[in-house]
């Protein structure tokens, strides 16, 4: 019996070490030189003894070109895997995976993992691919999707959560090599990040926006033709306003130019002002640089947060407003004339309110 317990203890210790090695590295790497292109950052090689990698982890021997152009993960609603939804313990800490549909936002230190685990199984059963847009998180559902923002530079990406870790109290997420590259902290080894879970309503909005954008791109291909037709028609109409309608040859697909012009959709308004400091509002949200002071699942909580900020808010700044976006309500201010102006207001507000607003580009 004692032998059996010792064997079980040894097995548990071995499994724990494997878990920690899979998602617990903290590579802190100085910026190198001689990178091939924007998709390759020159870092000390894995196993070189330099770079602070965990054992032989680090960059790949051969990195694909132009990784910086890798598309974000395309979010979709997927059933949560039961096998990765049960509470588990690592190093004396119990983690309870999220299984509900509530909003989740977290800020803290993010790291990345690479070559040592490339091709190994993740918690989801999939093979880890350091060149894809994935991430490991201790409690977010598997699979699920998250928007990750580098708070130092404002860069944002979307990743698929398919692995567990990191199991360190100072870190909140481990990104793939490529995800860290796109966020701009690959050479530093870590960065201060915000992780926001994408809920079904938000996923639907994102995919709807992408579909509309694809239509716009397709329509942009006919703009030279539209301009050419307009240049020919306007002089004729000006010279002979009472003349008969000029016949214009149909495009190859059989549609008329007029119908194709009308078919060019406007950019969909995904977010609207639902409440302002001076009363309710339904105005559309303009594009530009904004400050975001939090995201809430209940509009009452968002309005309460905005009301707490009003006493310290300078009237010359853009108004504080509650923005409805999918299942979330965000407290925002903007648009600002520039990112620099938004940064100044963020510092002033943070000093007087104790909050840490995030700069968002819409």
C-alpha cells in the first residue's frame, strides 16, 4: 500500500512538472538584430543558454515569413468541452474554469510560449501551433475566444483559448509566439495586457462587421468604373438637362451601374450611445480615439460608474457616455483629437479617480 502511494505521488509530481513546463515559461529576451522581416524578430536560439527561456523553449529554428500579417482567430460560438471544465489544482492552488455566459475582463502580466511545446497536445486535445493565434488561460472556457490588448501600445488581437496555464500568480495568460509578436512584446518576453472574453452577441457583431467589410472591399473594385460613368454622364446632363436619358452599357454581370452604386453598404454601426451624463441618448458612435473606463453586463452598473466619474470630469473634455455593444455596456469618452490628447486626459483622470482608462481606437 505504501509502495502504491509512493508511486501515485511520483506520478502526480511528474504530471505537475509537465503541466508547469507546458505553460509556465517566462522568456525575457533582449532585442536582437538581423531579423529577416516583420514576421521574424531576432532572438537568442532555443537551447542557447541565453534569453531566459525555460530549458530549451524559445523561437523556432525556421520562422515563416511575414508572421506579423497572420489574421486573428475568427471567433465562433462553440460548445464548451466538459473535460476541461472541472475544477483542478496546481501547486496548491485550485482553479475553477468558467462555464457561464457572463462577461469577463482581466488585466495583468501576459507571457508567451514557443518551440518546446510546438506540436504537443494542448488541454483541448489539439496540437499546439506557435504560429497560430491561440492562448492558454487558467479558467476561461475551452474552447473560447478573447480580445487581448497590449496596454502599453494599444494593439489588439483576437485569440482562441485552447490550453491551460500559466500557473503563476503574477501572470494571467500565455499567448502563442505569433500572438505575442502581433501585440509587440515578443522581444520583452512579457507585457501588461487586458483580456476580455468574447460572448456570443459580440462574436455575432464581429462576424457581421467582417462580412460587411468584405462586401465593401468587393464593391470598391467597381469604383473606377463608377467614376468613369459619372464623368461621362454629368457633362451630358449639365449641357442638356431636358434631354433623354443616356443609355449606358450594362456591366458584365448584367447589373446596372446605378443599382451597384446603391448596393455599396455604409459601415455598420456596431455601437451606440445609450446613455449620457445629461440624459438618455440614441446617437451613433463616431469613429476615432476613445477612453474606456470599464465594461459592464448591466447598464445600471455602467451608469453608476459613469456617475462616479462625473465630479472629477473636466467639462472641456468629450462627455462621459455609456455605450451599448452586444451584451456589454462600456463607459467611454471621445472621440479625442489625437491619441496624445487622450493619453493626457487618461493620466489626469487616473490620478484624480484611481481608475486606469484604456485607449481604444474605433
